[in-house]
C-alpha cells in the first residue's frame, strides 16, 4: 500500500482520496456517488473532542433557590400588578358602561316625565 492511496472517479476520472470508515463517497470534483474499492477502505478514526476548561457550573437548586427567587421577585411583582390591573379594568369598564346607559335612560325618562304627566301646560 502507498502512503497516499487514491482511486479514479468512474465519471470524470479525477483522483479521489477514500474517506475513512465509509464504503461509499461522493467525488470531490463532480459529485458522482462512488464505491470505494475494498483494498482502500479503512476503519474510521475516533474523534477526540476537547472539553472546555471553562464549563458552565451546574445549578444546584437546593443551594441557589433563594438567590434565584430574589432575582425573580421584581418580575413576579410586575406580573402580579399587571394581572391585578387587568382584573380591575375588566370589572370597571362594563360597570361604567352599565351606569352610563342607566343614567341616559333615567335622564330621558325624567325629562319626559313632566310632559307625560301634564305638569307643564
């Protein structure tokens, strides 16, 4: 075996280096699917992944819960205030509309009442 084995593409004739751990590959020049000859097939090399030395610390809820709650408190307070305002507004708008309609009906009724009763002739 040579140190730099190659084989020719059946479509374009270009030299291709066999990929480790596979029996088929695409031609690097024309993209044709190629079958790697058995004598050139090699085992896959294991990949070594470097582990970052600055890995993020794991959150331990038992120890960090008070701090996390303290950070979340302003957000929760704002959310609760928005909810309370929304429920108050949901009550206020229909109540105001109802009172306005009742007032209009009362004004019409009371304004028309003297002429209905014949008090002003």
